[in-house]
C-alpha cells in the first residue's frame, strides 16, 4: 500500500484567512514532504520532516507554517496568503536509510486558490 | 546549481510504438533516479526507480541509466493513449532532495 491522503481536495481562501492542509500516511515512512506545484511546472520542495523533525526549509515565507504532530501526520498552516500562492500543494512520504528507500510517494494534492 | 534537463515536448507517437523519454543531470554524485507520470490535474505517480547502470524493466516500462554520461531514459513499449501524460525525471541529490526536470509531455495518437 503506497497511499498518502490529503485533505481538503480543494480550498478557496481569502488573503486574511487562516486555514490548514492535512496529510496522512500509514506506510511507516519516516520522512514527509510538502511541495508546491504551479501549472506546467515541476513540483518545488518546500519542507522536509525527518523522524518528525523539520530538516529542510527551502526559504519558504513564514505565512506557510509546517507541523508534524506524529510520524503519520503532516500539516501545513496557511495565514495571510497572496494570490500568487495559488497552486497545487502536494504531500509526499518516503522511508529513510538505503537509497532505495528514498522513493517518494505523493498524495493527490490540495488545489488552493487564494482570492 | 544542480540541474535535471528534459525535452519539454510534446513527444507524439502512434499507438503501439515505443516512446523514448530522455533526461540528463548535472550532479555527478547522484545515485538514485526516478520517473514519475503526471496526468493533467493529478499528482505525480512513481512508475520507475533505478540505482545501477544498465536497464531495469517493469512491464511495458524500461528505465536505462548511464552514470558516466549522466543520462537516464525511459522507454515505453506498445504505447497506449492512456500513457499520454507528462513524465517527470527526478534525481536524488547529495542532500537527499529530489530535483525534478521540467517534464516531457507525451501524446500517444490512436
């Protein structure tokens, strides 16, 4: 089973709203990722959590705040977003250790529109 | 700047033909290579991973890796219209970050 789930599927929010994206995996993976993908572009890495600790922040603006409550869950808290933040937000997970365990499996994504 | 280069396409092939997708990468120390398929409006789906020089086959898909030439390819045999998608090449860099190419759009004509 290589399933990563994400909620909600779609989200429309105003620039003053606060919302959260949720991601869950039950594969025992110990690394979880947030990516942002704009139309006709590849995914761009935002954050990496390894063993529930933030290990990589790709200089993401503070209006995006990640959280990893436990090894299965990953949240992305959104506040005061800009219209240019509208994109597909993807969560992924992978195991750690041997090179083969870095295979990343993506969830279906949350389509975010900021108005 | 670590780079992964792909021809953006579209690559158009007739149904039943072999589709050949190519990718080059700049980070010589990379050890892990992946191909993802992404349908329009959907998330990337991992279809192949390859770690050693040579060929790796899985059903109609064959991944080929040549580390000396820093070149990865994906062959799709007996292409079907349902294979029409964007194919993303991805390379794991020395920081364990996945670096994606810009993707090649494949169109399989019925």
